[in-house]
């Protein structure tokens, strides 16, 4: 009797577990797939129309909005049509003094570090920013020019040789080239500071590009309604210009219906061209045969015709 009761109890537990798993499976099918991020958390509802929010960790921001969070809703087809991720905040780009004229900024998570040229010490700036700087601001051969966060000012009277990029500026008081900017990889001297390289603007037949195409920034492709990023179901995707200053891969939007129409039109033009070519050959052959026939007719027969 004890074994019989135990058997019925085990059967009841297994039945409830089976129903729970079945219901959980049906619930998952009614929602969009869960998303994950290495430097943030996705919170909220994945049901159709529900709000699903990405919250980035300290020192990180959403690539598409440049804010600490981003919210989207699960569409009716239960396929996410947007893709966002947490990217590290560029603290160097937000500096007022850019590590000073003799410092190169290194971006850290939630902060920055200034690397000084040999012979220059790191100290706090005397203005309200209280930032770390290398070299004296407003004095010396660089005359206060910082070359930006990703460059250092080089005194040509003390250092010579080859530089990665740069534009030599004239020192009016001395009438000779006295300093220039040496820039980090992915940046170039525009005559005032080291600025990021630009991979160039892009165009798409079935979408629009927005944002910045410069190194360190994000350039977003948004597809028109009914179009999707090639190779998936996303309608929006962000890319970043490589430090080489040239796009390695370019995402495109495709419209399946329009692509089918374009393919049908190309096939129609192909067969039309083939048909016209055959017709031309036939008429050319007929014309050649008629010409040969006329040449072979005797003069008397020509008069009869």
C-alpha cells in the first residue's frame, strides 16, 4: 500500500512538471528572444509591445543613443528589428585641456590617463576643470596648443625625424617651423589639433545612414519599412570606422519584394536581348540571301522583274 501511494505521488509530480514545461515553452514562443550584453543588462518585458531596456554599466553607453540606457519594444513578428550594445565612453574626447600640449590621452573605463612626453611632468591644470595635464598651458614653443586628446605637440627645434601624420605650422615670431602635432593611430593633424580619420559617407538604396563616419564614432544604417539588413531580420545596425580610415565591410539593406522584381526585370531584359539578337540574325541572313539571289540573275531576267 505504501508503494502504491508513492507511485501515485510520483506520477502526479511528473505530470505537473510536464505541464509546467509545456506552458513555459508556449510562453517563450509568444515572446521575443532574450538579449545579452557584456557591459550591461537587459531588463523588462519581452512580450509583444512590452518595454525591453538595456542599462549599461558605469563607464559605458549605448552605441545608438550615446546614453546610459535604451528601450525598445518587441514587434508583432517577435523578431527584434534593432540591435544596440554598450560601448565604452570616450572620456578623452570630453576633456577641456586634452592632457596638455605634451600629453597623450589613454581612455580608461570610467576615466582617463595622461601619458607625458619625456621631460614633462603630470600635474593638475590651474583652471576650474582640475584636469591632469602634461606641460605648461599657454607657454613654451606650442603656445598653449594641445593638439587634442590624441596628439602631442613636438618641438622641432629639439626633436626631428619622421612623424606619422601632421601639418607643420609657422611660428610668426621666429619665421620658421618650430612645432607640429604627432597623432595617435587613426588620427591626423588638421593644422590645429589631431582629429579622427573619416571613412567617408555611405548611401543605401533601401535605407539611410546617420551619425558620424569618423574613427571612434558610430554610424547607423536604418532600413526603410519592409527592408532589412542583409543576412538577418534587423532593420537598424551601427558600425564604427576602423583606425585605418577605410571601411572594411559595408552593411546594406535589402527589400526582398523589390529584389524579386529587379531579378524578374533583369531576366526579362536578358531574354528580350536574346530574342532581338536572333531576329536581327534572321533578317541579316534573309537580306544576304536576297542580295546573292539578285546578283545571280541574268540581265534579261532583271529587265523582266
